[in-house]
C-alpha cells in the first residue's frame, strides 16, 4: 500500500476518493490529503485488508493505472475486465463511474462553460479556477441536484456544452433503466416520489417490459456492500411448542406443535454461519416476547454491519404470525421496526426477512393436511386487522414468504418445511457462485412449486417481495 500510495498524484487521489463515495463518508474523504490516509480510511471500512485487495484493484483499473495493477497487485487489464463482467463483482457504481468518465473527457474550455452555466446553482466560492469537474459533481450532489436517478440537470447542461456528453448519459440511462422507464417524465418522477416510492412489488426478475436487456442490468446494476465481518445478525425466531396456546381460555383454534421446525433452524444456522452472519436464535416465544426480542435488535448499533436477516418459523395466517401463546403479531409491525427512521444504523442497508408460516388455511386442492396455519377448519380467514403490505414502502427490504396469501405451507416432521429447506439448499449452492438473492429466490419458487403433497396433489407457491435498490449478493469469502 505504501508503494502504491507513493506513485499516485493529486488528481489520481481525487479520482479514487470520488469513486469511493458511498463506502467512505464524504466529510471524511474531503479531509484526506494523502493516499496513505485514503488507504487507512478504506481499511477502517473493511474495503481493503490483507489477502483481499479486490476493491483497490478495481480502483486502479478504473483510473487506468494498469502499471500499478500489474507490478504491485499481480493483476492485469484483461483479468480485471473478466472479473468485472461477473454480476455483483464491481464495487464502484455504474453511476459514479459514468461521472468519472465524463470528467476525464471534458476539456478546459468545457469545464469553464460548466462553471458558468451552474453559476446560479452552486456557490461561487466553489467555482474558483482550481475547481475540477469532480469537485463540481460533488457540489451538485451536496445540493441535491445530481444523483443516481436525478441526472436531468447534468444532461441539460451537457447538451448545451457538448452533445456527445449528453448522449453518454442517455446511453447509461437506457442500459440501466430500459426504454419504458426512460419515458417517465421528470414531472411524473417528482409526483410519485421517484422510483423508490410506492408499495413493494412481487418478484418478477427479467419480466417483459421491466428491463431492456437482462444482460445490461447485470452489467450496470450496483450491488450492496457486503464486506463487513460479521456481515450482520441473523435473528432466528423458532416457535415449536404451542402448549400455551392450547391451554388458553378461550382456546384458540387448534395449534399443534411444529414438529420439524428444529431441522429448519439447524439448516438456517448452518447456511448463515457460512455466509459470515452472527446467529441469534430464540425458541418458543410468546407474542410479547417476539416484540421485545425484535426491539432489542432494533435498538442495537448496526453501523459496522452490512445487512440484517430475520428468519421467522411459526404458525400464522394472513399478514400475521403467532406467538406460542396463540396471540398475533403483524408481520408489518416487525419489518417496520427496521426502517431507516426506526433503526438508523441500518438505513441504506438490506433488511431481509424469511417467514415460514401459513398465510391462510386454504389448500390449493382444498384438502386439509398438517400445515403451519395452526387451524383445522377449511374456512378462508378474513381477519379485519390484516394488512396486505407486509413490508414498508421504504427502500432496501426483502421479504420472502413461504406461501401466497390465503394459502397454507407444508412441513415434514422429519425433514422440515418445503420452503426453508429449498431456501437453504439454494443459498448454499448459489452464493459461492456469486448469484444474487432474487435469482436464488426464483430458483426456490421453481423447486417448491414442483413439489406435490400426495395423495391429493396439494401445491405451494412461495412469494418474495422487495424494495431493494441494488443487487443483494452474499459472498462466502
């Protein structure tokens, strides 16, 4: 690191700092004057460490210091080009790399024109003769007039100065969003609150009309940072013994013990331990104990963690899970506890919930067998407290439900549940191959949907929904 730092000039250091925004806070980067200080900041954030210099390799490749890449890090241009084609491997966002490339292509005269045209938007003290294009981009981001999905002002200014620069931005947007989303006007974006507004959508990766080409999405969609050790907490709420519910007066609808749930819990512990999560398992909690446990992790400081995972194994019905006392806990109450407003140290980080519980008592073939509904009658539940949107509209959530609304999910007393077992198997197989979570959950959907509970051919269909903004990949190394 010392040798590399001594080879970098002031402009190259500025470029590295700019490309690293999002991993190191802007205020800290602005105070850095030497490359050694920059590397120390990356080490503090776990972005570079002994035996793992992938991010540094990518940075040097991005600023075209191939000589340092080859001589000091034992890599090459060709190797980096191959590496960065792997989905989720690139750490520098496509948006930030676009801005860097624009800054490299702008001439001195064009830079002066930028300063003139943005004179009303930016403080004049920030537009002195020493101000670089990267400085201007940073100031625009501070003022909220430039962002990953807010390129209209930059595109308009580029069109006045050099139409080829504007074309570059349009190509980026087309590759990233696809043709249909490009038709959304700025007024529509403003009225709807941007692409993150609205309710969570059901998973439909690569569905027609959503993207122009799936290969372009893989190339340009940024991945969530997932480098901290541990990655975060994997909270497992495992309810097996429902004797308290059966003893209640008045007795709720019959809830059998959930034999086989410990097989699921063991599989989750094994897989998420391999994915470098800290496992926190709680067993046989009442509704109030579930709330208290969730509140403990809501108040915990997650600032040094990259993710939070919660796995819930219990009886349930529409939009709720049961405590072992038979009392209800709305799923949305649990997920909303971890929004950016309620858990600030997880803001901008992925919050993942996997729920193994029924969402009703209807069987696809209409025959009642052992299910996780906790109920034996065949009437369709119409709970007035049900809220169909189990995850917040806020960004960065993923909710994996074992089954569709109104339907049961199936559990083998010896082998565990269809859903959790398929989930763990696919995580274990696909994470080492760099596949993102939505691809994995699509494979889980396919596997579970093929299962049949004989003799009456009952089926089950899991349902993921999400407000993720980036690819979510769990590296094993």
